[in-house]
DNA sequence: ACCTGAACACCGTTCAAGT
DNA sequence: ACCTGAACACCGTTCAAGT
């Protein structure tokens, strides 16, 4: 707990990410970040333009944690591996999926985008499938994690209680939803849903590019 | 422009949605909503618990605009129609996709969830595919629109300029990304990407449920 | 060059007072 | 029952002053 190593942009972003990880993005405040570092608010502005730019930097820092894709394997394997790493990173930083789509890409994200596009291009799927596939895949990675994070953030411990109340009151009016909620309460899981849905997309792209694959 | 019809919860939510549509969710303020209605801030609190609860109500109001699924057609057709309506609604309210995943479902959203699950259940895909398919589909609808909204919000008019600058500076370091950006600049579009990716998911679900379909 | 105190315009929300 | 003024604790950010 050594207080006051010197202030710097990386140290600020690091502390801000840690704070958001623990307390959520809504609670993130310039003053709180400064407190966590042992400085006063205004000191931050010597290294960061403003809160918005700080958040952009935070997202790019998080993107930097994603493992680069492996060098060997089928294009689906490369993509699954890269997506799994991105998924893990975004689950570690539950606020980041929501910010991802709101901000300009920084250097790490540009690098990441290029990696994904390289895999697709070298898979020889044709320019149109590469173009659309890229959007489908990034949408899945961010969108799916966003849904998971929102789900866990909101509910977590009291989900079971809420679900029970819902089942008691609404089962007859919304029977299909009731059945789905029972699925969520089922302790034996449904396997890796993230990878499952991604495989639907990847297989679909492969089939669209090479109908007689 | 008749000022001051009486205040009420629906009128507040309506005004708040209109304000967020025009100025974005970040600019939304209790004081601004009150101003737009011709009242003072504190009057709002007689009809809404607080800003958070107001936002939850706003999302549910928007979900209420989604058309119920048609009554006839293949399950894929029903799903495509329902998803297209949801997509249009979320594009009309670009802030809503981002809030969707952060808030508890209200009555309209519970109804909507039940509709989606009914389509899947009656398609006879089996409980496991229904469960996972539901998550895949809602993830697509919200996630894809979120990406579109973020894209248009951030850039819009100056996107072409930014893209040109990027191409001039970075083409050699990030060649695959550069090619993708050229695709975005291409005036002849790439068709309905939203429906294309959804069809990948729907076909994949069908195939997973009935391998010899 | 980096840190900071004081100040400004703005938040969401509470409470007590009006009608 | 519904509206509101004053007040509180908190924001992000500017500016001028310190070292």
C-alpha cells in the first residue's frame, strides 16, 4: 500500500480501470480516482484531457489485455481462440463492453480489429463475407458479453429470489418466459453458450462462402 | 406548442424519451425534462421515483413500440419480422440499445421476451436450442443495433474525413483494417447486414435441431 | 513541469412549505 | 393531491497561484 509513486497517464488509467472493475462505471469519478492514487482531483488534468478521454483510454487499455490470435489452426479455430480471450477480458471488466461501442478505437483496438480482419481475409472467404463477417463477429463478442454483464450486475445473489417470485406470479400469463426462467435456475448449465453461438456464425460464414464445403 | 397540460408519469416518460432521442442519454437531466414540460424539477418526483427508475420506464416505453410478431409464416419468418421491427424501433431511439441490457425488464419487455420464446418453442427445436437460441437472438438484436448506433453517433458527417486520414496514415501498418474502411466508404452498400447475420443464427439453430432438415 | 485551492455552473435528491 | 423554493452533497472543469 505504498502511497504516492509519481502520477502518470498509465497509472491514472490503471487506477481508473481498477476502480470501475470494483464499483462500476457509474460510480467512477475524477475525485475518486484521484483519492485512490493519493492525489487531488486537479492533478489528473495534467495527464488526461478530461473524463471522456480518460474513459476512451481505459477501454483501449482493456483491449490491450486481449491475447493476439494463435499462429496455427483453421480460421475457425483462430477466431474461437481470439474471441474466447476477448470474452474473458470483457468479463473481467464488466463495464468495458458497454463503453466499447461508444468510443473511438485507440491504438490497441485498431490492432485488434486488424487481427480479426486478417484471419477472415486469409480464410479466403471473399470480400463481401469478410466485410459482413467482421461485423457479425465483433457484434457477438461485445453484445454477448454485454448481456452477460448486465445480467450478473443487476441480479447476482438475489436473482433466485426474483425468479421465484416471478414464477409464482406470472407463470400463467407468460408461460414461455416462465419456462426459460426455470432453465436459468437449473443448476446443470448449458455448456459454453458464447462459443456455441459464435460457432453458428462462423459455420454460417463458411457455408455462405463455400456452399459445397 | 400548448404548454402545461397536467403532469403525469406517461407524459414525463414521453418527454424524456423525446429529449434523449434528440440530445442523447448523456445530456438527459431531470431539470431538462421538467423544462421541456414547463414544470420545475421537483414536480417530476411526484410521478417517478428517481432518475434511474425513469430510465427503466423509458426503456419499457420504447419496447412497447415493437410490433408483435405476425401470426402466420415459418418460424424463421416470424423471427425475422419481429427482429426487424425491434431493430427499427431501436434505431429510432439510439440511446435505448445501450440502456436495454442495464435495466430490469418492465411489463412490455416481459411480454416481448415471451413472444420470442413462444416462436422458438412452437418451432419444436427442443428445449436446449430454445434456451440458447433465445440468448443468441436477443443478443444479436440489441448488440448489432448498439454497434450501429455507436458508429453513427460518433462519426456521422465527419466519418469520411476521419476515414481518409486513417487511410493516408495507417494503410501500411494495418492493411486489413484499411481494406475494411474502404468497404465502409464504398457508396454501394452491402445489403441488409442485420437480417443477414440473423439468418446465419436462425439457420444454424435449425440445423443444430434438425441435422437432416 | 507538475501540483493544488478556490470557484463556477451544474447535477440528483431531501425536506418543509405552500395550494 | 400535487406543485415548488431553498438547501445539501456532489459533480466536471477553469483559472490563477504555488513549487
